[in-house]
C-alpha cells in the first residue's frame, strides 16, 4: 500500500503518567461511552471494573486522531476485551446497547441524582435507591435524616450541579487571595484541580495554600474560615484538621488515598449582579459554589501541588507507577523510597517526576 494508506504505528506507554493527555482530544464519542460504564461500575462499588474502563478511555484521549476502525487499536495498551467490544459496536453502529441501556436505567439515573447531592457517597445513595428513593426531592418528601453537609447539598442542589465557569473560579480566586493575604501576607495560594489543568468548567474550585516559613501555615485554616464567615461569604463549611503526623499508616500512604492536610470543604455564596431585563435595573443575586481549601506545610508543597492537580486517574497512575515500577510510595505529602529506606525531598513537581524516573508532564497534559 501507499504510505498514506498505512495506519501509523502509535507507540503508547501503558501508564497514564507516562503520556501527555490534552484536555481536548479526538475521541469523546468513545470516551464518554466508556466513562458511563466506569461510573456505573463505581455505583456498584466495583472498583476494578471502573478503573479498567477509565484506563481504556484515557488511552483514547491520548491518541492524536479519531479512531475509525478497531484495527487501529490492536497495539495499544490497557484496552480490555469488554472495552474493545463496546468501542467496536460504537464504530459500527454509532451506539453501544450496553451504554445506552445503562444511561437509561432507573438505577443509574437515581444513583447519579443522589450521588450528585453534596455529602452523599455511593453507599448512602445505594441504600436510598434500595428503599425506593430516586431524587433529592424524594429525600425531603420522605423526611430522610440528613447530616449538615447533605442538608446543604439538598438546599443548593441546583447551583451545585451547575458547572462552575473559569470566570467564576477567577472571582473566587480573588476572594480567597484577599482573605489569606489579610491574615498572612507572605502566604502562597495556588489554584489546583481541574482549573489548573486548563478546564473551562469544573464541579468545584480547589486551592492549595502554604507559607515559605515552615510552621507559619499552622492554625491558618480556622482564621481563613472566620474571615470568610465574617464577610458573609460562606453558606457551609467543614474543616478537618491536619492529621498527617499522627497517622500510623506508614510512610507515604494514608488509607484510601485521602490525604491528611488541614482541609476545608465549603460552599461559597458568590454575589452576581445581574441586569434585570424587566426593571432595567441591577438586581442583586447570588449563587452557591463548592470550594475546597487545603493548607500544606512548605516542605510538602510540591507533593501537595502534584497530588491536588489531578486528574484523578493521572494521580492513581502516578502512585501505581511509583509502587509497581520504582518500589516507591507516593502521596500528597511525600515520596518514600522503600529500597533505600528514605524519603526523597522535592521543592517542585519537576523534581518529583525526576525522582520517579518520569518525563515531566505539565498540568495541561495531565487530563488522563
Ligand atoms: N484528588 C485525588 N483523589 C481524590 C480526590 C481528589 O487524586 N479522591 C485530587 C485529584 C483531583 C483534585 O484532587 O484532580 C481535585 O479533585 P476534584 O474532585 O475537585 O477534581 P477536579 O478538580 O479534577 O475536577 P472537577 O472539575 O470535577 O472539580
Ligand atoms: Mg475540582
């Protein structure tokens, strides 16, 4: 065949943290389908299955072109039999029966609606679904006992399920900067999460805060929270204290990958002045936005930045790479070398990639 007819051989590394994954890619029609199956597997707490679908989707996100035939995929890593059959069906018929029936199932839709309530996890949602509940309104109607987070979750359900725009994230950034600088002028505030990776919308706004003088960041969070509360900017907040030093979980790996920084889960009240088209006047309105604040000591800042930038799959793959390929243990606090029996220090994300023997991947290409 002429060179143009030969499918180019694409060599793809098997860990997502070895690859560059841009935000915009060529295979959304396939990845969105695979991610429905991944989400459904999460709803039934089948983590292995969920990760398998997420890894498949992630491989397709890293491809430089749209997939046209199933043959193009034969040398790619991470594509299991199930994912391949779903992809094949979509390439041939335009849709996958399994994906469509999942999407339309009452179970899936109810789990999606209920886990969409802030403060509700899969276990709670599943119990409610088995009791016949389907939506946040059902929770109110049947008088379910809700904790404070869930009450806020129901109250601000619509706002919290309206994507946060980059513009809104920037307005929140200015507020958080102002609060933190008023309390500790030399503090450093970084926007992390999806917005650091270049996303245009997100489900929340994530910040990491530190101070160049180790220890100066201690007790900062309650002060930030008080400042914000005094200004009437918080609709809800729950602060969990730093528990890293007390943890008995061994070197770098707290259970369930949850880190142990001082962290504040909050809901901001964001004022929006809107032009009221009827009155031709400015009407004041506001909306609720989820904001996560994390405070890290300076010595852990590089690890915290890397750990909070995501994506979730990218983070998961970094930890898997560290453990399986390097005999190291990575968390948002530290990197431990199990062979040398020592912690590896780092003051930048680049240094952590170097310790791990990985090429540096910038945040905008961590959209695995
Ligand atoms: N994170 C993680 N594992 C978790 C929770 C968080 O690795 N269990 C890290 C990776 C995430 C980052 O923290 O990218 C922020 O978490 P979010 O849930 O806010 O995820 P994103 O900001 O990436 O996406 P979204 O746009 O939904 O907020
Ligand atoms: Mg986020």
